C-alpha cells in the first residue's frame, strides 16, 4: 500500500454526502490549472495523533425519547488499526456510528477527537474533521460513471469565467489511478457505477475516502449483502485502508469477518457493552460464542438437537421407501 504519504496530510475530508468527502486534497493533487471546489467553513481536521486514539468514545449513552439505544459504551479508534463493532439487530451499532459520523449527538459520556472532547453537530463537521462514513446504501448515483461518482460534490474545474468547466480528463485519470493504487482493477471508469457489483461499489467508496484524506473510516456492515468471495475482496480493501494509516471502524454481524481483519472488538447487546477485547485477548471461537450469546447458544443447541424420530416417521424410513421405489408385483 502506498497511500501513507497522502494520509499524513492534515487535509480534512470534504464532500456533499456522508458516503465520503472530497475537495482539498483533490485540489492539492490537481494540476495548477484546476480550481478546487470551495472549501466549507473549516473545522480543525483530525490531526495526526501518533500515540493516542484518533477517536475515543467513553461511557457514551444515547436515548431516543424514552428508548435507550446506548448506555455506557466505550470505543477507541487508533490510526492503522481496525476497531470492529459487533452486535445483533437492534444492539445499537448504527446508533454508535451515527454519533461518530455527526448524524446524532450523544446524551451522556464523552466523544474525543484526537484527545479533545467534542460534540459533532453534523455529518459535514465530521467530514471536515477527517471522519468519513460509508453507509450501506453508499449514496451513489447509479447511472453516472464511476469517475463522476468518485468526485461527486467535489468536482474539479478548469478554465476561468465563462470558460470554466468540469475537468473531466483529470477526474477520469485520477479515479483510474486511485483505484489502481488501492489494487482495484476496474475495466472501465466510464461505466455507470450501478453496473458494478455491491462489493466493487464498496471498494470505490473506500478508495474515495482514502483519496480525499479521511483519517477515520467508518463502514456500516460493508459485507452484509455480499457473498463469501465479494466479502473477501471488500475486507482486503478495508485492510488496505488500515495499512494506509487510517483508523477504521468496521460494523458487522459476522465475527469471522471481524476476526479476519480486526485489532479491537466491541460487542454490543441491547445498547450496552457485552465485551471489549483487543485481538490478543480473544480467539475467534470465543468471539463467535460471545456474539451468539454464549450460554444462550448452548441452550439453543440443546433445543435443536434432534429428537429420535417416532418409528415409521423418520427420515431414514422415508428415504428408504423412496430409494426402493414402488414395488411391483
Ligand atoms: N431514530 C430512532 N428513534 C427511535 N428509536 C431508534 C431510532 N434509531 C434506533 N432506534 C432504536 O435504538 C435501538 C438500536 O438501534 P440501531 O439501529 O442502532 O441498532 P443496530 O445494532 O444498528 O441494528 P441492525 O443490526 O438491525 O442495523 C433499537 O432498539 C432501535 O429501535
Ligand atoms: Mg444498523
């Protein structure tokens, strides 16, 4: 992976949607003739924090009216590491990332970015501070080419005054180069993004966040809708983002996916912490067991254990009958 040089930059992430951002860094890489998109009112981006966590949640709680979505949840995101958040449906995973990505604000506890306590007022502020979130629906325009989606909301232009126009050749070439750099070999960046597989689209979104200078990448269930092979490909790029020095938050239901790449694991259960481990503290088996509810899984196994079939109704007797076929006299 060769992206480290870019990511040590203090550029914030820019963009129009929460899928990821764009802007400053595009300008930085653009030839002199390229005018960069106007930068939004800048908040301080997440600075390089070699020691402490890039993002740290401590004892965070969140209530929706009287519904407790989160209580006492803590999570650390370190540069060059993948922090996995695991939990069943309704456990509070999305609520947790909405707090990190500025969509919702926490009610209790603290959110620190590069050591400074803060509350993110909006997804824009999170992006400006280097926190890019890739949502499951990815917020792409399916009929637009890959390169158009890559620069969506941060399109570089060239020329001045009435001659100002989109710098399409720069966008095409950059998209191609950046995808190649992440090891993504697309046949054609001109194809509509809607024609890519779900896994490829996830990979483009990850490459985009890396290119635009995200320091923290939050991925909400990037492998949820994917088959085994595509999941593997996406996890490869998640690891590539980590190797580029980003701090990654990976939300998943799947302990196998988490354990393949994760450095830290936080387990949520009905809004509370059911466990928090570094990789050397837990095995895949134990993680899977905790994820499945430990003793609840044992109870379920007992319940599902096959009771002996009543005589004459067992699968064995049925198939024996079928195999034998009707007996003709
Ligand atoms: N906007 C909201 N208003 C009210 N309750 C909400 C809201 N968002 C989430 N909740 C509730 O908070 C709890 C946690 O939801 P959340 O979406 O964070 O779970 P999750 O772990 O992401 O689940 P899933 O795996 O199904 O996506 C749930 O009980 C949910 O019903
Ligand atoms: Mg969710």
